[in-house]
C-alpha cells in the first residue's frame, strides 16, 4: 500500500491491523518506528531510556488500536501517545530523583552513548550550518526539547502543525508562540556553537569558558549568550546564518538503531500485551511473564537497572525463556516472522561465542610497514627497490566508492595520485594536517590528535579548521605509541572536545571489548565526568589468514565492542598481519581476498560508520598490507580495495 508521510500510513493498512491482520500490524509498526524513535530521541536528547519509551509507546499503540475510530487520524493519535509517554517517563524519573536524591544524580545526565544531536550529525552527514543547528539542540531548556522534537519533524515534512499542537494540547496560536520562543533559544545556541568553535576564539569568551566542563547546558547557554550579545568581537557571529526552516527542510529521519529492529520490537511489544485480534494473544501474554522483566520495565520506564556501577541497557533479550516468548509470539503475528528452535530471531550484534584471540598491536611498530606516528607521521616507508614489472597485463579495475571506505596515509612518491585512484572517500595521517597530500579533494581529510604532546594550541586550531570530525589519541595502551594513562587522557579530553565537533574515542590497540580494559576505564571515566565521546575508534589486525575465519573474527570483535558501548564505530586501522611471532604477512592473494570479503561484511554492519585500511603505501621490496607502491601501481590488495564497496 502507498503511504504518505505527510498523512501517515494508508487508512486501509491501519484498518487491517486493527482487525487483527498480523502482516498489516507488522507493516504498521515498521512504518511508525522511525517517527516515534525520532520524537522520543530528540525529546530526551538521547537518554538511555529512549529504547524503553519507544517500545512503551508502541505497546500503548497496539493496546489502543481496537478503540481507534478514525483511521485517517492515526498519525496524530500516535504522536499524542508518544508525547504522553515522554511526559510520563519524565514525571516518574523526577519522582524517583526526589526519593533517592544523591543516589541517582547520574540519571539527570543524558546518556552520552545515545546523544541524539551526535547521531543526527553522524547518520545524516550534515553540512556546516545544518551541523551547527543539530549541535545547538544540546543547549536547549528541557521543556523545549519536547517541542523541538515535534517542530524539527514539522520542518522536515514528517508532521503538520496540527499534529504538533494536538500532541502538546495547545491551540494553533499558542503552539506558534511556543515555537517562536524555542527558535529564539536555538538562534542563541547556534551563535554559542559558532563562538566556541571560532578560530581564533574571542579572548573574553575563553575566560568565561575556563571553568566550563565542555557539556552543553541551558545555564552555560545563557552565560555565553549574554557575553555574545554585548561583545563587539562576537557581534558578527550571527552574520550569514540561514533560517532554520530552510536548513531542515527535506532532511530524512535519523535511522533507527539495530536494537530497535521492527520485527524484534513487534515481538517484544506483542509479548507484553498481545496483538489485538490475533490468535494466541493470551499465550503471548503468558510468555512475556516468564521473562520476569517486560512488565516491570514497561511499568517503570524511568527506572534503570544497574550492575557493578554501570547502567545496563534494557534491550530485547533473545535467549532462554525470552527467546521462546519472542519466537512464539512472532510466529503468531506474521507468517514471515515464523521461526522454530533451529532458527531463533537473529541479533544484529551478537557477542562472539569465544574470546577473539587475534587482536594484535598496531603494525606502526614496524618500520618496514609504515611511519612511526609517534615521531614523524609524514615519514615514508622504505623504497629501496623498484616494483618489478608484471609479465602479464592486469585488467583495468573498476573503482568503486563508498562513504565508509577510507585509508591511513603517509607520504610516498605519488601519494596524492594513489589516494585519488584508490576510491577511498576519506583518509587520515595520524596528524592534524594533510602531511604531503597535495590533492586532498580526492577524499575528505579527518584530523587526529595523536598523543599528549599533540595537545597544543596550534594542533587544536588545525583540528578545528579541518573539522567536523576528530580522532582521539592513537593506541594510548601501547608503550611504543602514544603511551598514556587513562587519567592523563581524561585530563586532556576537554581540550579535544573543544576542537572536535564529532569526536572519536582514543583508539586502543586491542581489548576494546574487555571489561576493565583501557578503553572501558576511559569510557567509564568520561561518562562519570559528563564528557562527550561521539563514536568508538578501533584497530584490529588478524593473524588467521583464512578469509572466512578472519572476517568472522573481525566482525565478532566489532559486535562485541558495540554491545559494550552502544555507540557508532570507526575502524581506523585493520589488515591481516600476524604479530604472534615477529611479523608475518599473508600472501598477496590472501590479503586481497580479505579486503574484498571484509569490505562487504563491514558495509553490512549498521553501527559501523567508517573503516580505514592500513595503509595506502606499500614497499615493493617487502611483504606488506599496503595498497599502492607508487601513484599508479596498485598491489593485489590495492586492486581489491579499488573494487570494494
């Protein structure tokens, strides 16, 4: 059935779902999920309760669907339910906070794992002023976050003003007044974002920001805004700002995360309430009770489950009795959801069945492979021998592009030409500058603050100028690399927050999924301090040169890391290199096969934002994982990389 986002789903689809058609209900949930997720995510600014409130909203929708008389009013009805659930959650959370006072102080903070402004920037790839607008949402008063969630969707064409006013219980005129007040806050916030990101920054603004911890808040918006209004140097910040309605017009919805897959959400919702008119409803309700979690979770959407001092995200659990409930209900809801014991509902990001054993220190330790970023990121690999001409003509390679595909780059003869020929959409140099790449337009450049010594005013200014992305410290867990303690990294992190609009975590050499490991302690410390980490940066090297096994080990590691932090991931170094006994490389064909298979697997992971092969340059006289020996001569891995999507 044709669906009009302006009017909501086709009334015929709603009527069929209301009558008990399981397939129609599945389609209806899939249609509603992006809208509900975007309203809740922005209203709560990505708090850890977002998933719970989304599922609770859909639960209320399923329960109330038989009583909906006018199917053409479905969308307005759903939006009103969504806002009511947001308010209920806020009310319960406020009551909880009053009862427990200091014990739950941490719950006041938005969960940095799910910051919605960061997700908007990362997933939609916003241009400069759109990105500034998304960042400005972090500075709003809590009351205006709810209004913003609806107004943003109105401006992007997903809702109408009647939906906005009806959901808030306001007249059109009163809603217009509220929107104008919120837009004024947004304009001030946009100027604050510009002022703090200016290079050079106003000296007086720097003084005011000295005690600021880097976390946006209404209080600091007012302080910064007061200065900007009265400062001659900052007076021009609003010059050239486009109207927000023009900036937001036509933007798509932020993609729903894998944890809210429609089929899994529907199975969970129907397990909690039963599908209206669907056979076996009572059995579904009973199944949900066996898990012992659904009722309590939905009854108290503001409550959090804690284990060992860490917030545990309440995801749909597929395993044990819960798996039985999910599979049983899914079989009743729709024929294409049927799954027996041999085919349980698949998890998007399963943890590996055994610990990943192939994660090695970075090959940046080997001078034959690459520069040593700790000293001279621009140094080139050895080129003592010329490439041997091939006896056979190599067929031309069709270069494929992918927004995710990137590469680590250092200087060598023809580096710019090789980068352009590689098909990489982005690159980095372990530095804040291009490092000899004279045609950076071939791919977008991402700066890195390599280590403690790189945290200088000059480097931070260069990073800001190259933004919006910034990569954090390089392998701080390795003595041969940036070699930093967790405390040292946390102490310097606010400076990186000021330089990088979208900031990646330090990239550990290994063990990113290990409880109590370097990255785990850093992320826990950042969360406790309210520091911003927008995505996780990882390195991975495999010593098993069999392609299927290597790809499985890599994707399992990524899945394991995602399950721990629930943040987007950038894989900024990866290749097949075995460090267990010295340094051992696979054959050229094995490396090429892995490039092809791994690129396909990585592009299928919804939480993997970008990946970068190590690296662009190759020494023709030695084995390596490099892609080009000069500007035009691609290795077998290089040709595979060119074709990879």
